[in-house]
C-alpha cells in the first residue's frame, strides 16, 4: 500500500519527468547550487588579482594573463557540476518513481 506522500510523488514526477529530462533544464536547474560552490572561488581569485597584484606575480611563476584561463576553468567546472548534479537527481527520482509504480502494481494484484 502506498502512502499519500508516495502517491503525491508519482503524480508530481509524471508531470515533471519530461520537462526535467532535457539538457538545458538540467543545466539551468543545477546552476544555483553550482554557483554556491564556484562563485566564492571566483571572488577570491578576483580579490587577489585586484587588491594584491604584486603578491600574485611574486608567488606565481605564471603570466598575469593566466587568470583568464583559471576563470574559464572554474566556469567550466560550474557547468559540469550543474549538469551532473541534476542528472544524478533526475535518475534518483526516476528510480524511485519506477519502484513506487511496481509497488503499486503489486498491491493492486493482491
């Protein structure tokens, strides 16, 4: 027997499954959490570059222009984290949906 919460989830997931299965939906829905992890890194890099430029050039043997490469790498990491976090969440919801549907089918057979 399914609980009310399980029935609500089945109804919710049947409506949302198709919309959340697209690449763009996963990317956009995951951006807030990815930004939560990546924006502090970008802010720290920017603060060091703007407020302590001599420290950055003394401590790093790299060219000062490599900051752009670092920022691009962090943004790529943010997009990667965004997509794959939502892909994992979608697959988890899909698995739970299938398990609940099987449980409902077994309870209807009895």
